[in-house]
């Protein structure tokens, strides 16, 4: 949960820029989208039903897959904002991937940012994957202050 909140916070705080403020929901949707596309199927299918899906759903942490998903989601929007919706959802999901690639995961990492061109995993290893748990209170206060200021 703190990791998902950290992603939410990254999109929310970026959307405090005045030009993006009216599109906060699109940017936040984008930053949580990779975890929605991977964690929900993983929890329901793998953990509850015993159907191993991790190696299938992990592709939703790659820019190429998220480009396609962002495009499909943007088609549900009104024509006049469709392109903006696509860009902001993809920008948010790309930010999510960049933040995840900064983590130090197990072994050589779990994310394949070059999919479908390569199945090679990559990680920068700048911070531990559980750092969001430690930083949760600080990030929460920053988001709360930002919300109060821009209200």
C-alpha cells in the first residue's frame, strides 16, 4: 500500500503545476495503472486461485505495453480530450515505470523495460523496494500540505 501511495503522490504532486491541475485524475490514473494491471490479476489469479500469472502480467510494467493500454483507455474519452488523456495517462504510467526501475529488487530485478524487444530485466538499484514504507509519513504530509495550499 505505501508503494501505491508513493506512486499516487508522484502523479498528484506533479499535477499541482497549474497547467496540469485540471487533469490530475488522468495523471494519477497513469501512475497507478501499472500496479492495477499487475497486482489485481496477481492477487486474484495467483494468490487466491493458484494460477501463476506473474510472468504474464509483469509486462504491464514496460513502456510499450503501457503505451497500448493508455491508447485503449483514451478511446473511452470524448474526442476533444482523447489525445490529452492518452498523453497524461501514458506520462503517468511511464513515471511509474521510471520510479520502479530506480528500486533495488530481488536479484537482477523483475522489470523488463525493453519488452517486447528484449526480455532482459533492468534496475538502477538506487533505493530498496520497501523504502516507500519508511517514507510514507513524510510523503503523506507533503501531499496533504500541497492539497491544502492548492485548494
